[in-house]
C-alpha cells in the first residue's frame, strides 16, 4: 500500500521511493494544525471531475488563494528571503503562468503552496480549504509535476503509470479509462502505451509525466517546465490539450516555465516574480500593451564601425549584423530614446535603407520588469 504524505499532494517528486516514507520522521516537526490533520482520518476520495469545495471571492470562483506568503532560509545577516509577502488568487478554469529569473523564488513559492515547504507566514487555500489546517482535504483535488523530479515509475508501462496514479488519487482507474485513452492519443503515446517508461526517450518520459498528472482528473494542477525536452510539435500538442481541458472541463493550471512562447500562447494571466516578490500580475495582452519600450531594426549602408560603436554606447542594442556595405542594428528604447536615435542618425548623415519596428513580446516585457526591479534594489 502506498502511503501519501499528508502535507503534500501527489506531486510524485522522488517517485522512485514510496510516497510519505518521511511522514513519521516529520511528525515531531508538524505544526498543531498539521497534527490535527493527521488525526482527521482517511483522505476523502474524489471523482474524475475533481469535485470538492470551492471558494467564491468578490463574485469569482477561486481555486487557489495565496495570502501574505513568506519564506526565509537561514538566520541573521546571511538569511535569504525566497518568498516575500506574496499574495494572489487563481480563478477556477484558468491557466496562470509563473515567470521569474533563476533565484526569483518560483520553486519555493510552488512548494510552499503544495505543502512541501512550510512557510514562515501567510496562508494558502485550495478550493476554499486551508492547506495547513486540513491538508488532506485541500490536496485531494490537486496534482503536480515538478521539474527536476523523477515523476513516474520507470519499470511500469505508460498505461500502468496512468492507472497507478489515478488509483492513488482516489479514483477507480476503470472509471477514467476513456480519459486515459484520450490522453495517450492526444500526447502521441498510444503506440507506446505498453512499453516500460525506462525504455522511452526523454521527451516521451516528459509526456508520460504530464499524462500521469492528468490521469486522475485533478481539479487543480501545478506544472513546472512541462514542455522541457519536448519537440515543437509535441509542445504544441500539449498546449492544445491544456487549453481543451481548461475550456471544456474547467481544469485550473498554474504553469511555471522559461518558455515565453508557451506562456504567451496558453496562459490567461501571468505572474512575474523577482527577488521573492510579485512585480507584475496581469493578462498577457495587458502586459504587452503596457510596455513603453520599442524595438527598432535599422539597415543602412552608412552604418560604419564608428557609428555602430557610438550607438552601442548610447542605446540598448540587441544585435548588430555587419553587411558587405554598412550594417543592420537592432535597438530597444523608449519613446524619447527613439527620437534621440533618429536624431543622432540624421546628424551623422546616415541614410536609412530600411526601418522595421518589432512589437515587444513577453520576453521583452519580462526582461524589462525584472531588470528594473534589480536596478531599484
């Protein structure tokens, strides 16, 4: 029998060992709320739709609510604040992207929400249930795939993994057989369904991990770098399946990724973290329209080495492409800087062979916000 850690959902981190082996060892460090949860009895089951409690706030159906979450590591002057007073809500039936540079606190935030790291302050409610007061009930409808973790049992076949993880989620695998067959087909795993996972490529293993997360019909899923190792077509297939599950079945997804194209394509909303704080929280369209940065690509036969060097010193240049005659240069600047750039080129008698403006993408917004945040500190 597999024992599940009462403080965490079926994230399957370290799936090579039985889940929850550390429960007894951790008992002495549990908070009173956690000890109460252990005494609550058996974990409630859920059906394939992940039915359970929901939280309605200000007329919204909220699946995940995070309030004032803080986590520090260490003591004294060497202490590191990984998560600094973070608050946000995730509405049911939406995909929220979580972005941030390495060390921004994304992983600590996700693990704090999942109960794998105990925060120093703050609260988390999943579908209206406090995860620290009633962890079993809160996590009954949650599943997760964490990047860097071994998320499946490699000796089992693909199909056996789906059945196994549906079972430990409290779901009769026979009742979700059609879901499993659809996942296998949608993710291109149907012809490998009876192959042990250890015999698959890295990209295929990633697909199996995703299918296993979705196998039991969890209502809320956390995905950390879900497209890592996938080819372009497989990544697009995953994105389509996520959107279908959200739009047709009301799945709620929190997705952390460095792949800006994936986030921009599938997410309804984006949270950007920097140094443990949320520095942006808005829809993709609002983030893209809110930037005052402009990217201009200029091609001219008059762009010699001296002029290019001056432009590098005075403006943020993304790239320079030397030509047989002249060069092409990409410059990022704001409105005032754009006028200054054109004025400088005119003063240098640079004739413009071609000028192309490039709309900012999510990566541009991300770089601007996180670099500004670092400069302000």
